[in-house]
């Protein structure tokens, strides 16, 4: 962890910086003097503040007067709190790295010793280490970068057999790069979560997950707050990949959920039960202003691939889903309920003989556009109901085992423009006549029976 390790007896926290609070200043000076710092130490903050606040007294002089510490010791202690690079590898702080011994305590000590802005590196370059985690690791320091550097891309492989959250982030600004999280339960019995982002107590996450992997987990990444980017990562053989939830009421002082960017990830063989989803924005709290773009979903044999479900009093809004590719799913590629001002565009959905239900389902929503979306080889292509101001433009439903597009009850101000439905075993377009529908252009390529369902009245 650095050449200064043996010099000091107490772990360093953010409060030991020179510009910290009065309690932190006392901690720095105490460490410089070789005094073991107690977690229960509560110095007289007013006295310290009065001392270091003298017009002709610098902070350094005040510390020297207070504890009679020499200048060199203070310099060394303060240097220890500056941003630096720490390593998590065999032999450091008791780390084992073989996967046979619980490394959570040793790794937690290293995480606790990191100052704001530091980099934590798993393993030596070119090595591959496996770390057994039996207890939740917690990051309480902001602006950290945690990276792996191994020859096999994921040098840091964190594994648990316990029903725990493997890493919980309680500060903002974490960059997590090239780290793998996994568990080893029987399929359908997944209980562990990879990473849970809480951010600050004001829910500021400001985090970035890139080139990571999440295997056989109940949830790969949980987002509780705002501003998280997840890209170029793999979610495989688990229940839910990305879960956007509500506040942690024991931690957050105020809460807002927005700004998820999920870009260029792969979701493979996810889902077991109907309420699973590769990407889930749940109804725990209103969420807005997010992008789910250019991801690849395949072999999802339980649940849905993208599920965005709001609440009656708190619709999710301003969520754009662009350029995603969906293959071989049991449930829906898109399950959207109680959303507004959202858009799905440039999406390709290819089902399978095992696909059931509806590929693209939109209910109880307002001002949603489906643009250049194609569905084939599913059970039902599209179903829209109980929605207002809905636009389907350039939508294609083909070779589905039932109907291409079902218009359900409660539709008002529906626009169909450039809609194609052909080669479906059922009707191309069927359902209940919408109120105030605008038929811009419905393609002449319809189902094998030759036309629209006569019940529509279009």
C-alpha cells in the first residue's frame, strides 16, 4: 500500500488532510506524534479552532504547539493522505488472492486507507487474482478509481457464495474498470448483488462502470441516485443486470433518481422469473432523463430485456432507447408501463420459438414514440393500450406466430405512419378502434389474410 505503511498505526481517513475539520486536524497531529488514534476521540473542536485561528499562527505552527510534534513527522503524515496508488494483491494487508480465504477484511482495510482521488489497482500487471468476499465491501471515500490490470482482461475477480451485496458505494465519483463480480448458486437461486451505488447522502453518484463483468448474480448493478454511466460491460447468467431503484432510507438525506447511461453493454442468458429484467427501472421512485443505447441482448429465457415500470403518481419520463439489438427472448424486449415523453428507435427484435407474450408492450403511458422498430419471430409483435399521444412510425411486424400489432382499449390520439405488418400467422393489425386516430400510411404488406382486422375501422 505504499512505503509509509509501517510508520503509522491508525488508518487514514479523509478528515486527516491539513484542510480538514478541527477533529481531523487533531487526528493528523496525533498520528504525526505517534499517538494511536481512537475511533471515539472527540477533541474540543472550539479550542482547536481558536488555536489555529490566531491571526499570526499558521496551521502547521498550531499543530506543533498542540502536540509538540516535529515538522518531519507532520510532513510524512500529511503526505500519506494525498492521492496515490494502492495495490490489492497477495501479501498486502493480509490479502490472500487465491479465492480460498475470505479477503473482505483485508481489502476493506485498503479501501479505508485510500484518500480522495486515489487509484486502487487489483494485482500486478499481467497477473490474475481471485478474491473471496464473504462480507460487503464499502467505499466511503469519493473520487476513487478501482481498476484491474490482468492478462485475462478481468484481473480482479471478486467471488462470493454469500447472499450479500459485494460492493456498496457510499460516496460520489467512483470509476470501476475491469473488475468481475460473480457468485456460484444453482440457476434460479441467485441471491448476491455485485455493486450498489448509493452515492452521497444527497444521492450524487457521478460514477462510471466500464469493461466490468457480472456473473450469476441476483442483480449486477443497483443504482440508487443520479448520474451513473455503465458501458462496455457484460452481464451474464443472472437474474437482473441493471436495477434502478429508490432511496436507501437509512442513508439518503434527500433523493433524486435520474441520468442513467447504459451504452454498448452485452446482456447474455439473463432472467429466470417473469419479474426479472436485463435492465429494470422499477416503480420504487420516479426516474428521468436517461439513455439506454446500443446494447446487445440475447438468450434471455426469463423475464423481460428492458422493463421500465413507473407508478400511477410518478411516471418515468424522458428515457431514450436507441439502437439496441434484441435476440432470443422469452418475454418482452420492451415492457413499458406508466412512462411519458419516451422514445424507442432503431431497434431490431428477433424472437424465438420459445418466445411468449408481446415483444414490445406499451401501457398506461403518454407521449411515447416507437420509430424504426422491427419485430419478427416472436409470439405477438406490438401491443399498445391505455395510452395517449402515441406514435408508431416506420414500425414493422413480420413472421410472428400470432398478430403483428394489437391496439388495445383506451387509446387516444394514435398516429400510425409507415407501419408494415406481413407474414404473421394472425392479423397484421388488429384490436379496438382508437379515439382520434391518424392513419398516415399503413403499408400494403399486411398479413396472410389480406388486410387489417375489420374491427379497427381504420
